[in-house]
C-alpha cells in the first residue's frame, strides 16, 4: 500500500538565470596552539588534535638556499643526504626502521629554511623520535651516497632543461635577483654540484644545524608535556648559537620593461613569465597585495585566466602569484601559449596589468574575491598538518601569534581604494620584466614592441 504524500507546488517558477544570494559568512577561528621551550631554549609549537592517533613533527632550521655561499644547491644537497647514514645507522637501516614503523621521515630545503619531517602513529613516536634525532644530529655523509646523490641531481637538472616552464622560471629569478642568493636555483647548477665535496656538507651541517637556529612544530595526537620530555631527552643537550644572517646587496628593480628570450629552436610553445620585485612576508602590504593578486590571477575566475583562457583561448590556464620570503620577493604572471600567439598573449597580460593599477575594482568583484580568500583559509586548516604549516610560517617569518586568526577580518575591511594604491605600487607595467622560453627566431621581432630584447641560451649565456 502506498501512503499519500503531500507535495507543495511552487506558485512561481524557479529563476535559474542567477545564483541564490550567499548566506552570511561564518567566523572560523584559527585553531589555538601552545608554545613551550626545550631546556636548551629551542621553541616548540604544539597544535593538539586528538581526532586521530597520529603525530606530525617538524624541525625547522632558519637557513636555506640563501646560505649556499659559493656553492649553489648546497643546502638542498646537504638536507637530502641526512638520511644517507648516521654514526649509529646505515642508510638501509634507516629505511628499514621507517618502513617497520609505518612512518614518514624526510628532509628538504627552501630558500629560507630547512625542514626535517617526521610523521608517525602516536604509539610509535617513542621509537621514531630517536631515529629523527640521529639523522639531524649525527649524519655521516658517506662519499658513496654523496656521489650517487650528485648523479641523480645532475640527471634531474638535465631533464629540466627540456621543460620550457622550468627554463622560464630559472631565468626569471636569474634576471631579477642577479648577484644575490635568491637568484640561484634550490638544486644548484651542474657545475656547483660537481664541486660539492663531503667536507662542504659537513661544514654546512656544523654551521647551520644548531639549537639556536631551530624550532619544532608538532601537530596531532600529542600530550604537550610528554612530547617536551621526549624532545628534551633527544635534543635537550643540543647546542650552538643562532647564525648570522647572510648579507647581500638588494636587487635592483627594473626601471623600464625589457624582454629576455630563452632560445629553444623549433619550440611550438612559449612559456611566459611577466613580473617584478615585490615584498617580504612581513611587509604591511602583504594582505592587500594578496587580494590584488587573487583578483588578477590567483584563482580560476581571475581576470588573467578569464582573458587568456576563456575569452581568447590562448592557454589552458594562466595565473599570477606573490612570492614573499624573508627578504625581497616577487610578483608575477605565469602561463604557456602556442608560439604563434606569444605576442598577442603578452599584450593581453599587459592590458590586464594596466587595468588593475588604473581602475578600482567593483564592489561585486571585490566581495566575490574576499569570500573566496576567507573561505580558502577555512579549507586549509582542516587537518593538524595543515595548521602546523601556518604555525611554521608564524615562527619563521616572526608574525604575531594571532596573525591568521585576525586575517579574515583584515580581508573583509579592505576597500577598493586601498587595493588600487597597493596594485599601483607593485603591479605597475613599467616595472615588469618579460621572460619567454621559446623559439627566438619566430617571436623576437614582434616582442620588440614591449622593450629591448635579449636572447640567451638555456644556461643564461647571451646568444648572438
């Protein structure tokens, strides 16, 4: 038997021509975190979340590729070799122990930091932590593993030479940061890698892997006092002072637009980078600049992507970005297009740059971008590991402890006039340098309308 079902019929047809109005934005606060210190003074930031029996622990050192000195790639090379053997364990023993515990243990370098990461089930943390301490404090950098790692690095570099996007990115940094450590690649060059010896890695480790140069970030199913006790057991006697910041001349901003082509004979595609020097992570313009960047090319509905992808069909995707490290960063627009539309695509990019520095954003577009940015942060703090990444940024860039908690409110208070001022400071078309990795013979003449053109090879050497 089928029971009677009451159905309410709409008296008016549903208007599908426009989406429903969004509801009132809810406030999602940044999760709280605690700060303790080991007995040797090393800071420990803890994000507790007992939803899963898992711990993510990061040891962060305030050194990176900016500390490479005369051997570009040294920080990355040294960090990659940490797991190649210690005074107590061989490389194979480390790999077997990690596998037995079902853990994750790795290390890597950025421009401003080196991070050693341990991820493990809570009940196995007492067994995994001594292994982490071993690779941090007592690596041996065996020569046979060093030679193997060198071969792999050089092979990867050669493979990257066939990637136009990689070549454009390398030349972009080389041109903007010429003469500074930010101008070299994290992995170094083939020449520098061939010159790195064991004593270089040992010396880098002794200088930069110090207690005064480090902090821990833990997230997940942890008891703060118990974790502090374990860390004191394995790292509490670790010594060494904070290292001095490397000194280097400030890079010079571009006065007028210019074009550099990385020549790839016969290429059917051009990888484009249009950008300029920007700001550091602690700069007061960071939040409004991040919103300007989102408007320009920071999400799918951005102006750059809509123009180049949806309107003109030049590319599958185009974006802009703000890179804000400890020192001077960059702003840039990135995309790849067919060779024959290289010049038209660059004209459209400059058209959008001119518009964003000359015309205030509409209230409708601004509201959409604000909702996107605030909502994105809410999605990025769902797991303990994600929260730990934000806490790491607070410690590394010396941001206020409530920085991310107040971030949504700061975004909501921004108005079109302030964004226009910030855009005019950092996205001026006159400040931009254009990098194109493509066939110079096919595009060089047409690109002269943008400024003086220089042609270089894949290593950055001038081509006649």
